[in-house]
C-alpha cells in the first residue's frame, strides 16, 4: 500500500522506474520451442460444484446479445488461422478465450474458424493475446453482453 501511495504521488514511478507494459501476445512463443511431438488434446474434468466448463460460466454470467446484430469480432485475415496459426501456435484463441467464442470446427472442406460471438463476455482477451493481431474487437450494438446476475 505504501508503494501504491508513492506511485500516486510520483505519477507511476514509485520507488523505481515505471513497470514495463507490453501486449500479451509478445510473450507468446511458438509450439516448436516447447514441444518436439504433436500435442494431444487434454480433456479437463469439472466437478460442477467448484469448477465449471466455459459454457456454464457464460450462462452464469448472464450474457445476452441481440440475435440480428452483426458480429463484433472481426477476423481480418482468416487464412492465417487455418495455416500459420495452426502450425506455429496451435490456434491459441480457442484456449485463451474464457467464453468459448473461437472454435476450430470440422467441415467437409477441412477445419475452419467458427466465431460464436453471442458467447462473448467482452473481456477483450482476444484483442490482447492474438499473436498475429488479426482479431478486431469492436463495440457491439445494443448494449448487450454479460449481466452477472447469476453469480
């Protein structure tokens, strides 16, 4: 608390220089740096008392959006998701999003990125952690989003 008070008086300096701030994706490293073999999917276990799956958490947040509004999460270069991002990072958007918005879905033409924007809880994690900075988060229409009534 003393350090926080000093930072308020010294405009962020405190006892030493300001803390460095950088985007989250700059700390992300390619999979090849950590793993030599392909990754196996891990199926997490939930007890539904203390731990919950992502979609249950979205339901508990009271998230609601207008059904006819345009998607507020724009993928600027979708081809990167299917090729480079899959090879280099293993599509991290499907893991760092706390609301299961991004999903690599199977189709007849192969895997493609499916954006379930109605689950979005407006945390902007995708805007911060996307390694290629191709996810453009814009303010949604109609004031929808999480309500947090059920928490």
